[in-house]
């Protein structure tokens, strides 16, 4: 996701003392795991002219892209006294204090370079009390705020729209406690997911959540957005694994619900409200979460499948035969694999091509038992002609390499300058139909690139995702954001999903991108109750305004 | 033009992505429950031999994957066979640790029995980092050798090898029989496909106990101790540019 990932992965790959003895291309392959176009030389296969690669264009202000959003008239503007007050609490980045727009750029802009706010102040609290003091002050002064974690979100939820103060949580990054008997971790919200995971791994556990942005995203942000990720199939959603939350309410009250209990039927389960609330009712400052044992044995297989029907058959057989050791079942279409290959210049582990690719991961405690199960499954899948071909990782390096063909997809798609992303839940049988329908629509409108018209704005229409959770990522990489594409996509995609009673946001949240479409997945009664909850917590509406739900 | 019988010696080692831990004895790496894989250099050797077959077809009579190690080394041999080796041979060493000279002596006997005329092996295994077996084998056999291969070409009975040397490459030419050790840039090893993994299960894997290889294999060295590399010193932060300059001066960098 960002360069720190690259460094971290190289660091991990180089931990072995005899690193000089390791094949360099493998090291490189590992290092490039998530680095995407920033570090990889491009091979031009389709219509990718040199220089057509994403230029460092100015990102459009969100306020300009969404002209119907107006700055809340109730909000105050920052004064010199305000800034002096914040500076007395914790480190700040402020234009009043000599910071330039460039210094603020990374706090104002999301990593996809799609949303851009106009804040002039970032505060970096170090303790829960700091957060409390900041919010209490902002609430009294009616200053709007945006809580910000690793800023890896996909819907513009973690950057300002106008001049909201960014409350960046990166300075709150300590593990508070870990109980090796129960496996319960308590840590600050600003701990980076991968750091939490490494901390746990050293102690024989893992974080129950894993996702592509792990090198940058914060666990607090993960909880605030109810992130799903790659292992949800196995370990369940954060609504189950998070045991407690410490949060600061907009008036500065510290809500200490940092429970260490798995069972606690004593009144309303308040922490659940914060999970997935996207910073609209308070700021999560710490979490406690129950962590599973680190699997002793892991297997990864990549399979080649000729149709979506066969992908479903593969899924059924896989669940049947792997049951408790299955930890991921990911589907990628051929377009996604071709684009990754094109952008990274790597050769695909599988020789042939077919419309679908499936990645299966198992996590268990007994390598022999797991190997036998996976071996038997793959043999059955081949013999019954459900899959066409496949391969299995024989080493850790291969495990990581096979995963890059799934985890590297989002980054590769960003190569052409922009991606329209939809993260949706659809009943399994029709999961991929959405991609086909959107592709047909783009094609009929003449927007899709073809061999004859290789410069059309839509590079491709791509589908991949967490098949195990009926969660599809529909991605449309484009050569630049374009009104015609937007008109073709919306409300078409949302209506399509509404017809099938799917969800317009499975795991990415609402943010700015989907707030006005929430009605496609939620009824007016539900939305009205949500609005009452919001008003109860945040009557001045200072928390992450202009986003989430629009009643 | 002689038919080619290729011998590919391989070793099962601690997976290179895993951080090695020193056992309580302080004299060995703790391997219990750790992920073991094929030595990365050996993947290159297997790939190289399979590519020779793809290029020279019927001239390659046999590709034999060999390993001397515990029973579990069968996994490594099956991987080699899934990648394209024809059969496997395991010398079961049980718990005995072999030094490079002992391995070279065993390999010499295998070469003689199997009538191998090309041995392709990794330039070193990443566990002991000895980097001796290939050279010793060539010496014992009295064959030519080309080490650190970045490219292998076969024309008639002539083998041309591009070697990695400091600051560039060196190209050498020799006649069969020959020993070649492989280096990083030689190739990009393939992934074994599922059909091939299954076929590999049915390929012949012969096992011979170590004692059948006779005397003279005992070790000559004793491991006194293993020590972890010193932990990296954490970096420090300087407040401003002048702080940085004075720090650099202090360190003698300016």
C-alpha cells in the first residue's frame, strides 16, 4: 500500500542471517509484495504508453467533486487561540505554525488520490486524556473533526471534506497488555496492524484480521470501519473478536468499555456501536481483542477454474474436505491476473489461463494432517475435472508469492491513474454476474478499451474477492476519473444489488463515497434509528461530518 | 554424442523465510516444528536440468534427484520430481549430520553406480553455508567443474557455463562429464503443477541406509557454539538540521 510496506517486507525477508545466500529474484519478489507500480518496471502489453503512467496530478478537492455537499454553517473556523490550545495538549501540524500544504498533503489526501480535504490543522494526541481534552474543546467550540488512522480507507472516510481538524492517532501506538493464556490483546488504537500481528506471532498468536493494507492501517481504524479482510472466513468478523473498546465521546467523556470478557450479558453491548461507526459517534482510543493461536502449519494452493459454476463447485468441495482448517477462499478473475502480470512484469505461477483463479489457504496445527487433507482435496478436484490445473506452495517464499497474485490486485489496478471500486455482498450464485453485466454496459457505451480502441477510458472491468464471504470487489480501472463512467456505474450498480438484496458496502464502509446510497441497502426505519443514535452521541455533529449515513 | 544422465543432489533445509532459533544446547539450530523446504539453490539446479531436457529432449536419458538426510527429505525429493526429475534416491542418514566431504564421497559412489555424466547442484545450502560439496565431488571424480553458474549451454559433449564472479561474469567451456554448481541468476524455478505433483507421487523413490556407503564418512569437525548475529542498534532522532550535522561530525561522517 505504501513504501513502508516494502521496507517492512524486505526487512522480514532479510531477517535470516544467511540472506546473501538467498536467490535475489525471490528476495525481490518478496520485497515487491505490495509495492505496486511505484517500484515496478512496467511491461507494456496493451495500451500502456510510456509516460501514460499516473502522473502526480493534483487531486481534486472532495468539495469540488461533490458540489452538493456544503460546509456546515454551525461550525466555527479555527482561531489562533484554538491552535495555541491544541499545541498545549499534544504535537500538531498547522499552517499557522509554519507547516506547508505539502506537509498537510498526506493527511488531507487518501492513498487512492481520490479524496482531498482542506484542513490546516492536524493534532496527534499521545494519550486518551489528550483525545478527551481535544474533543471536549472542539465540541464546545463547534469545531468539526475527522479521526484518522492509517488513512488506508477506500471511501474517503478518513480525510476531511472541508477544514475539519484531523485527529491523527499514529502517536498512540502501544500494546497495553497481552494475556498468553486467554489470548486477549489490549492495545492503543494507533498500533499498526502488522506490528500487532508481529507482536502476537512472537508469542504464538496472530491477529484475527489480515488485509492487504496491514503495513499501514491501524487496528483502531480497522475496528472503526469493521474491516473484513482475508481471514474473516475463519475467524469471524470484528463484532465477534473485539471484546472491548475504549472510546472518547464528542463531549470528552471517556467510555471505558475495555472488557476482557468473552461473555458479558449485562446491558446494551455499547462497544458494538463503535465497531463500524466510522468515527461518527466518538473516537476509539484502545481495543481489546481475542486472538487465535498462530497456526503451526499453513498451505496455500492456487487453482485454475474454467467457469464460475466450477468455482462454486470448488468452494463446496473445499468446505467439505478441509472444514476446520480452511482459512481463506479467494476468487480472482482472469482480467485481474493479467493486469497484475502486466504491471509487475512477473510470470504467473500457473502456465495456462482460464476465466477464474482460486486461492485456498489452510491454517492448522499438524502439517502432516493438513498436507494429507489438502493433497486429497486437490486430487479429487483434478480427477472430477472441477479444476483445470493448479499449484501448491512448497515453501514460505512460495506462500507469499502466491498470495501476491491476490493481494497485489488492488495496487496493480491503480496503475492507470484511477479505479472505481465497489465492495459488495451478493448471494453467491450471482456473485460474478455483476462483473459481466457492468462489462457489457461499458462495452456497449464504447467506454471499454479494446484492441481496436486501446485508449478508451475504461482499462478493464475486474472482479475478485472473498468468495468465502459472498463478498465481491468490482473494480473498474480507468485512465482518469470520468463523468461518463460514473453515470454508467451509478445508480446502475446499486440498483442491481438492491434487486438481489445484497449490500452496497460489505467491508469498506460508507465514508463519502457511499453515504448517499445507503438507502439501497437499508430501509427508512433503520436509517431513522441510526440517525437518533448519532444525535444522541453527537448533538453538535462535529464527528466526521458529511459522511456515513444521510437520512 | 553421449546420452545425458543428470544427477541433481538436493537438501531439505529450514525455510529461508523463517528466522532460525538456536537450540538450548547452543550447538544446533532448533528445527522442531519448523517449516522446512527445498534449499533455494537446489530449486535452481532442478529447474536447470529440466530445462536441459526441454531443450535436448531424448538426449536426456535420466534426471535423478538425490538427497542424503532424514526420512522427511522424501518431501524435497517429491518436490523435485514434481518439477520434472524422473526418480529419487534417498540415503537415509537418520540423525547423522554429514560434512561436505562425506556427502561428496557418497555422491561419487552414486555417480559411478548410476553412470551419471553431469552433476548439477546448488553452490551451497543455506543452512551450513559450507559451499564445498560440488568442488570436492569434482576433485574426487577427477572431473571438470564450473561453479556459480548463471547460464548453462550444452552443445554436443561441450558444456559452456557463464559463471558469476566478482564484478561480472566469466564464461568457461568444458567437456562432459562435468560438475556444475548453480547461482542465483541461473533461472526462475517453476511451480510444480497439480498434475505433476500427483504424478510425482507415483515416481520411483529408492531408499538406501547410510551404512551401505561404508566407512570414511564420519565428521572431522565439532561444533563448539552457535551465536546469533548481534541485534541491530536502534536509530536515534535528531531535533533539527544542525543537530544532524553535529551528529554526523561526531560519527566522523563529515
